């Protein structure tokens, strides 16, 4: 229960405006970055984006890292979450790399 | 420097690498470096979290670092090994399924975070509860949907849908959202309802993808991809974690745009895809009864090609299924040695994903300049002696231009029917993924060469060498 009090300060401590700015900029960056992509790169790009949302693994590490060692429910699910998150990250980047490797071979 | 500042720098570098990485991924010459760059940023962010993440207890001022390190490293080791091996072993033809599977893992990860967070800390604030429940819903939908998409691409799950189910789907979304808003307002006494949200979201994820036709799976995977991005961003909200926020939102918005681009390539609206209209109306289209097809044997086909000036190959998923991309490249080389000019006409949605066919042909070392995009190749087709359609169907169906009743009407196609001769290599007269008849096969200029694409191409090569 260490974190309970931290969460009570959540809404007051969290600067909703800062986050809104990040949100807004990231949305437009995402759109900007994707436009003008040649069709041949759609699959690698989708796969690369797939790997990037594996960043969710950080959430699972945080949840796992601050779990009481005797909370077996949280430990089990947290463990599973870290495994799945790692699968997403590692698998995603390796698959993308393999796809792009094939383009590279010929000039 | 305080740990929290070092962590912020790690996250800044991570966010930067995602943005620059995605940008580099969208250009052919820099794509590979972009992927590695993003992977490096991810590593920095993960390592930074493990080393420097701190929770400060507002009441006591007590600082807690990341614990349970043994479990965390164990989980990362298992995930890395499994992820690496499965990604290295997957066949290039099965790539779309693999992406779907990894996407599902990310969604499940987001859902589990919400489950643990709610069950361990029982937060009270409306905003935080809302974020946790929404993260759970979106993550679960993405996970369940991706698994169904995976099953469909593996051809283990059939399309199933009806008008009634469509109504149920829509009701279910509103029911889940209503429940989420209701329990977000409550205190921890309603926390156990989280399992209802979890179960209902899983059911919705399944029902959402079930009616969507196999041909639309890439669009669905791309959509679910952006869902997982949003789920990751909600996690960023929850922990006030900048790198999760930027990474998640970036993928969420980029994924949505990519989804829309894919729909545009097929001249469909996103709603049209999601409501499963494709498979439902599949049976319509012009009847081809009374029309007859004409076959060609390997020898004649070889002679026809050998005495052509210009040959264009239209590859489709059938080529990929037969693993014939290498044989196809050899066929092309033999033809070139006879002085025939050979190009490939690649439809944007050829294969099972946009750009999938380019990946497959690249795997077979087909030179990049030989791959022509649809708009580039269409004007030259009337001057092309032979168009060889290998395992493609819907992308050369003239009904897309001539028959307003056809479900693929309006989809841009490779106008194979404008060439002087057409040879269609097919296993049988089976229909394409869209399940509709193709007039091209009955065209006077068209000759059918039945059989496995790889076997047919091998025979053609042997014949060509003796011509």
C-alpha cells in the first residue's frame, strides 16, 4: 500500500497541460511522419510502429518493480506482462529488421 | 544529478529515437537504420526505468526503487529469447500473422498493467480510474482482436458475421463504456467489476474481428496496432511517463493514418471495412455462366514469352503461398537473357499486407528498379506483349472498373486486360480472396495455365532454355 497516497496526489501533481501539449504534438508528428510513405514500406513501417508501442513494457516494469514481494497475484500478472511486453519489443524490432534486410541486399 | 533527472534524459532520448526512427522508416534508404535507432532508444528507456525509476511516497517522503529485479530480468530473458527465435524463424509469407501476434502481446501487456494496478492500489480518483479501465478495455480488445486476426490469416478461423451481430457489437461497446464511466465514479467497492470490463472487452475484440473478411485483415491489424498504441499512451498517462506517452500516441496517430491509407488503396471507407461489408456482399457481381476459358500449355506459353518484347509479371499471394518468388526471379532472368524486357507490376495491396509483395520479391533478390507501382505500369500495358498473372486475382479484376454492383467496384487495379496477351497462372478456377468471379479469365486474350505456381514456373524455365 505504499503507493496509495501517491495516487491521491495524482490529479493535483500531474500537470494536465504539459501532457496535453505532448499529446497534441505527438498526434501531429505521427501524422506528419507517416504521410508520403511509399507503398513498399507500408509493411515494414507498420511492423516498426508495432515494435514501438512495445514501450508499454515500461509500465509493466514499473508495476512489477513496486509490487510487494508477497503479493503473488500482482507478481504473477506483472511477470506475465513483462514477458509479453518484451515479446512485443524484441519480436517487433527483429521482424522489422529482417524485412528491411531483404531490401538492402540488392542495389 | 538526481535519478529522476537522469531518467527524464533517458526518456527524452527514447522519445527522440521513436520520432526520428519512424521518420527514417518511411524512407527506403534510411529505413533499416531507423529501425535500429528506435530499438536503441527503446533499450535506453527500458534500462533507464530499471536503473533510475523512483516512486516517492507523498505522505512519508520515502523513496522506493524498482524491486523484484530477479523476476523482471527473468521475464525479460524469457521474452527476448522467445521473441527473437520466433521472429527469426517465421517465414516471410507468414509475416502479417507475426505482426498481429506481437501486437496482441502488447495489448495484453497493457491490459495486465491495468488489472494489477487496480487490484493492488485501488485508486479512488475518477480520472485515474477512467484511464486504468480504458487502458484495460483497449488493450484487451487489441489482444483478443489480434488473436482472431492471427487465426484468420493462418486460415484456422472462418469469417462469421450477420446483421444481428453488428447490432450486438455496437451495443456491447456502449455497454462497456457506460460501465467504465459508472465504476470510475465509484470508490473501490466496485473494483471487482473490472473483471466484467475485462471479459466483455475480450468478447468484443473477438466479435469485432470475426465478421471482417480475410482480405481486410491488414487493415484490421493496422487498426489494432494503433489501438495498442493508445493503450500504451494511457499507461503513460497513468504513470505520468513521457516516453510511454510519446511512443504510444505516435503509434496511435501514425497507425490510424496508415490504416486510412490502406483503405484508400482499396477505395473503401474504414467503416465499410469494419462493418464487414466485404464478406457479406461477396456473392454478388456479374455472372460468368456461359463464358468459356481457354487453356495454354507450357510449351506454347514459353514460346509466347520468348518471342515477346515486353513482359510484365503481376505477382499475387498465390506466388507467395507456392514459395515461388525465387523461381519467378529465375524465370525473369532467363527471359532477360533472351532479350525480353521484364518488369513486375506490384499492386499496393498485393499479398496479405500493403507492401508485402515487395518484401517477398526483395527476399528473392529481384532488383529494385524492376518493381513498378500500379500507376507507373498501367499506361505501358497496352504496349506490353504478355502480362503474366501469377497467383493474383482481385487486383486484376476488371469488374472493379466496369461493374458498379461488384463489391470491389472502385478499387484501383492493374489493367492486365489492356495488354496484348494475358497468361494467368492459377491452381484452379477458385475465386480470389474477395470471393468474386473474375471476367479477365474469360477474356479472349487470356489463356489459363493451371497448376502450382512454382511447378509451372520451373517447367516454363526448362522450356524457355530449349526454345
